[in-house]
C-alpha cells in the first residue's frame, strides 16, 4: 500500500466503487473477521468470487488476511486506508470552501451600489413576459 495520501485515497475509492466489495466490507464490519466461505453464506456470489474481491480489498489495504485453523484464511478490516481517504476528502473540501469563499467575497465587493445578487428570471416569468410583449391574451 502506498504512503502517499492521494495514492491511498485512489485505491480506496477504486475498491469502494464496486457494490459487492462494499457489501463485503459491511459484512466484515458487522460480524468481525470472516473467511470467504463465511461471507458466501450471506452474499449472492460464489466463494471464489468473494475471494477475488477480498484480494482486491487486501491490495487496497482495507482488509488483512490472517491465517486460521485448518489452512483457512480469515479477513479483518483495516481502518487506516479509510481514514487516509477521509483526510484526503477533508483537505479537498477545505480547498473548495476556501476557493468558494474567495469567489463570494469577490462577487460581494464587485456589486457596490447594487444588490449583492439578483435573482435569475424563471422560465415561467420569461414566458409571461414573452406573451405580454406579443399582446397575447388567450381570452378571445
């Protein structure tokens, strides 16, 4: 798993893009560590398909494989990559908030002597104005 927060976030988002992988993560969160066979009981796909999804989740660092009894591998959630993805999103949100705040300040300063913002004409109002311009009155 890469150390770069953006690279980790990219892997997490790619892993979370698939609904089956999200279901696997939800099942592990609800029940704790489980094998692919355990997960196949509750999910509508084969154990082999679950194993492939678990391998992708492990590659993204979201689960770890732990050897168990009788050569069975149990998978356990890891929260660190998810926390890094959350940090990435929080930083992105701060950047957006800052840029949008600067734009709002600029727009508010540029409208001295006028109302801060004018409401846009609605399509209904535009059609009323067009009818009035044509002298249109349907009573007739």
